């Protein structure tokens, strides 16, 4: 029996829909993931594709989201001009999250309105 990888990006899942020009958003969806554990039953409208023994590395969506593994358990994310660094343990649980606003790593994105809402009651914040 093959044992699953014990790294932060070892368990991953991506859901994509086939685009339709008329009618509902999609007529078929694909679940693409690293293992069947979190899988879905295949139907006439949905199919799971498992790519075994893989590790998530990078995702880019449009010009607003970029997620990339920088090192073992260290992830960098750029979301519309805001940068997040996430440290994760070998089971994929976050151990540290750092957030940097527009202008800290790169320029603010033209035309984007930025809002920050952070409740001290919701989380312990340290610098």
C-alpha cells in the first residue's frame, strides 16, 4: 500500500466546471485531486480525477490570485495586491499567517478598493 505524502501540499483538490454558452453555469464538473479520500461519487454531471502521489505547487487565477509553494510548508499568496505568507505543518494545518497590504510587497492594483476588518476578539494578533 502506498502511504500518502506527509507534506503541507500533499492533499489538494480543485473543482472546475465546463462552461456553457446558454443555460446554467455548467453542465459538467471535474473534481481533480491528490487522492480519493476526499472524493465524490462520479455521476452523469460530475467526475473525479485522482492524480496520485502529487503535491500542490502553484495556482494562478486571472490577474488577481497567485498561490505558490515557496519551500516545504511555506506558501506565498498574492490576492489583488495583498500578500499573505502561510507556514503549515506537515499535515497541512496553518501554524503562522502574515498579511501585508498593498505597497508592502508591490504597488496597489489600480482601480481596487481596499478594506481591512480585523477584530481583536477573533484572533490573537502579534507582530
